[in-house]
């Protein structure tokens, strides 16, 4: 059987495998604080999911209004230490997971992995270590969340599909994010069969579009394609448009 991957945008990916649907880091709004989305996604167009995987607490990954649109009884998996915060927002089916721990959803096993990223819900408040996820069934899918590249990624290898962040939502990157070069290095460490770049080309600050479409909307994925040919030529790159799907 194959795994179906749908890139909804930013870090939001629908993974459907072995009859189970999982959604990562839902961010479904046309505008988030000072950020505007380049297209529109309607939550009602999304299929019902068995669980939502949340990698960390930042506003563009743990977005309470987006989660509410999915339903407050939706099964949520959050990093260890985040459940109390999420339950206070009215969600009733919340499970925590820490690095190395596993949860099962029917035939799929979801394992939390290390991530190198700021654990805080800025500017102050809840802290919970960021995680990535490996989803294992007929195929294996690695969702990195937000992280810098680290050597221990090689311990997760090989994976069938790597969903790797290659940028962010602005003209520059802060610490704990992978650039196109670092994402290409990660693809090689993971020995992925297929890599799908995510966390690019979806949101941008309003002020950055005063003179037309921001250059950083498309540039990162072009750099990533080029660098993959040099750093991980054995890995197949599948660049998806917003809302596009692929099967592996």
C-alpha cells in the first residue's frame, strides 16, 4: 500500500496511510497576526482526521483557532508539557508525547523524535520541548516540525518520505530552522527515498509585499532543488503546490 501526502501549506500536511489520516501542525487561517496566506484553505474541505500531530508551541504550529475549526474533540498529540495549556483552551482529547515515546493509531505507530528548536510559547508562558514525528506503517514518513539539522538524524534512517522545512515566513531565518542547504543535508542523513519540502511559500508579512510578490516566497525551493542535486542526489525531490498531493 502507498502513503498519500497532501501539502496543505506551511507545516500542515495530511498523511494518509493504511486507512489512517493524520494532520500535522494545522495552520488554516488566511491571516495570522501580521502574516497573510498566499491562497485560501477551507477547513470544511479537509477530510475527517484520526489525529492531529503538533510539533511545538509556536503560533504558526500550535494555532488554537485552526485547531478549533477542526473540532474541540479532535484527537490531539502534543509535546510533553503542553497538554495543560491546550486543555485550558477547551480541547478534550489531548495526549502528550516525549522524545522516544510512541502512540498507536490503529495500524500506525507514531514516534516522537528529537528537534532542535525553541521550546517556548512566546513571548512568555508554557514551555515544552519541540519534537518531530516518525509515522510508521506500510511506509515510513518523517515529519521534522521545526528544527535545525543535527547529526543524530542519521539514526532515523532510512525513511520512505521526509517532510522537511526549508524556510519560514519572512526574508530571513532565526535559529532552530533549516535553510535549503541544511534541509538538503538532512535529506542525506535520513537516506530518504522521497523528500517533500514544507514550511515555505505560504505566509508572508504584510509589509514585505508592498512592491509585489516577496522574493522569498519562491526562492527557497529553487535553492533546495539545486542543492539536493549536489548534497543528496540519490533522493527524489517532489515539490508540491499548495493543496497538491503525491503518493509514495
